[in-house]
C-alpha cells in the first residue's frame, strides 16, 4: 500500500472499532472495548467528533451519524444532575468521568472531571457545526449541544489561584490538585473563556501559563515539555494552532503546533537512544503516552530492578516501562507525517495481527515482556505483551487526527465555532486564521 492507502486503512479500521464500542440505544461510548466497561465521557466527545469524519468519508450514513450523536446528547442532557452521590450524571453542568453505559448516571465513586467534561463538550460543539441541516436529529444536536454548553457553571471549578480544579466528588469535595503545567487542559481553559456569558476572567489564561515549566526540554529541539504524547494532541484535535500564538508563544518565537512537532521528534530521539534498553525501541519504533500496561509488578532486567504498571501515563524522560502505544504515533500524524507513517508501517509489519486487526490497533504492547499477569492482556511470540482492549480516548484521537491531516475537517469546523474564537481571543491569541479575512484551509 502507498502511505496514503495505509493511513486511510488505519483510520477506517479504527473508526469501526469505535462504532463497536458505542451503545446504539444510549449513544454512549465505552471507556474500553471489548472488555465490558463504563462509559467514558471523554470517549463520547471523541466519538461524536469521529462520527463527522466517518460520515464525510462515507463509512456511516449521515442520518445514522446524526441519530447516534443525538442519542448521546439526549442521554447526557436528560440524565439528572445534582450534588447527590448517586443517581445523577454530574452537577452544575459538569459530568462525572465515568457513567453507566445505558443510563448515563455516575458509575461507582468516580470524580466529577473538569477535563473530561471539556473533551465531551468539544465533541458536542464539533457535531453541532457539522450536522447543520434541517433534519430533526440534526436540529436536536444543535439545540442540545448549545444547552449542554450553557448550563456549565464554569466558576464552580475555578479555584482561588485562578486555575481549574482537576475534579470534585460529593464525598470529599474538590480534588487537591489544579490544572497547571503544560498539558491537555488548554482546551478546558479555552472553552471556559469562550463560553457565552462565561464568568471566567481572561486572567485565567495568564494563571494557566504562569504554571508552565520554567525550563524547556532541549533535545532534539527546545520545546515546552510534557512527557506523554496525549498532552500535545488532545487540544489540537479541535483547535488549529498553526500560526496562532498567545503572549507566551509569541515571546518564544513558535506556536503550540510547532511545539507538538518538536515533542514528536523528541519521542523518536528518545526511542533511538533507548536509555532504558527496552526491546523494540528505535528510529521507527516509538510512542509513549497514557495507555494500558502489562500490570503492576517489578522484574529484574540485567542488573536493574524495573517497575511496570497497568494503565498509566508514560513519556520520554518520564516514566517508561517499555510499553508502546500506537495512538501516541498515529494521533501525531499532522505534526510530523515523515516520521509517523514509517513508524505505523513498522508496527504493522513487525507485529501483524497480534497488534493490528479489523478494528485497528490494540491499545498498547510491550516487546520487553515475555510473561505478565493474564488479566491485563496476553504475551505473543516476537511481539511480547499486548493489551486485550482498545480504549476510546486512544482510538478517537487516531481517527480525528488522521482526518485533520487528510482534510482538515475538524479544524475547519471549529474555526467557525464562536466559542473557540472567543476563547482564543480572550486568552490573547493572535495571527494565523484568527486574523480578519484569514481563509480556512
């Protein structure tokens, strides 16, 4: 296959997996599949975004995509909210991280998640821009997406520091951590700043940027660092940062898109240097992010005792247990296609059906593991440990970011979204497509 054919096949197969992970009645998307699990609200946001790509590619009828999206928004909007510990989907417009797949009510004792609510809302706004027709389901999508945005009490989760809390539970109140540093929470701040009538002051972006790391990663090129790749991907799934700069990036002389490109090069360089001496790392074999892992245990490798984890964030010059994730590579396609495509081809050629099948890639694999606890996956000859599941928050970015690379669809849709434009402008972004008369690409 040509590179374009390969990328198209990966996108189509991953899309099919995401469809399989979605309940056709509630419209909600599972956290993981095929292992039964609760709905992840972030996965729903990614899925609603991906339905637009699938419809535009002809993989899903427009009416079918609209119906599935409307069902999800209907489930989410009609599920009760309140401060009770159970029987609700969230409070003050915010949603719990995990919901029951059928009812949309809180699953277990999970937290009210600010970032996952933002990812959900971004998907709803994308769907509302795409499904712009007069069909009842499309009208419903726009109306429900608007109401979901309007009912969020943004000030509820904004702490005295001017930064957002990670989350809240009725059992213990706010989680004692805030969204700072540099990571995927750019999207949260920009949605809050852009929401119509938002009480969040513009200074929230200054508070966010003030928490950035004081020193940058220098190898192979200087950039604002965050080890796992998802932190460089998630916000840019919806927002085209090419040539668009805030005060911080204007002073640095680059933009967040270029920053992410440099982060991809750093991942490749790290794998090539392979300081942990893990099996399978190299020029065309890399990809560290938050993903499934072989389990929590320690094992002697050479003369060193190495720690392994189940689901965890992994990154270059961060925690690394030899586990690689296809989403770290595939969802980086817009940033650095010249090194992403060969790495995807290498994964498929080296590991075949053990890693890549009709529903796309398994979530993660670890070539350094020849035995692992059986409840986290299986060990395959020549490939090592392979996750048994696919995760919605990893599959969704693959489909969406490949679409941005191929057509720019999602970026174009969100350039027309007033919430995004307002948020960027209130945060002090200038240049690129934000300039008057700038044409969509």
